[in-house]
C-alpha cells in the first residue's frame, strides 16, 4: 500500500512540474512576440522624433529620440520609455515596467495631435 501511495505521489509531482514548466514557456513566448512587435514598430520611428511641448504649458512635453527612446515630462516628473511608431499610432513601453500604451496621433507640420488615455486629442507643438 505504501508503495502505491509513493508511486501516485511521484506521478502527481511530475504532473504538477509539467504544468508549471508549460506555463513558463507560454510567458516566454509572449515576451518574445512582444519584443518582435516592438522591433518592427521601432523601425518606423522617424516622423515623431523631436521635442513636443503641450500647447498650454511648457512644463509638459514629450521627447522622442531617433533611437526609439523617449521621455514624458510633467509637473516636475519624468517618465522614460522606448517606443514603436506605425505612422498613425505610437506605443510607449515604459521603463518602470508599467503596461505599454498605444496612442493614435497625427502630425501636421510642427503640430502633434496625440490621443490621451481618455481618448481626447491633445495638441503639442514641436520646439
């Protein structure tokens, strides 16, 4: 009886380990896919490169660098990120580990209209 119990326990442990490793594999695949998507988007970064200042306040602005990194400055704070740009949407991958955000935008000359997290278009001026 003890032998059957030990054999059942061993099989149960192997099964649990199998599912634990399978779950880890899915997460690694998701991260790999996200990195591939990010790399594809980053290759089109040029149109948004520059410093974009909020039209109502010089204290709030985006800086998009040529190397697909950037910062958002607001009320004395700074949020750094890397980004992917499709020409119609920009996805910000925050350095602090927060979930990425994708924002629709348009550029007309030196005017950037970018959607905020509430879905409203906010105007920034290129400096």
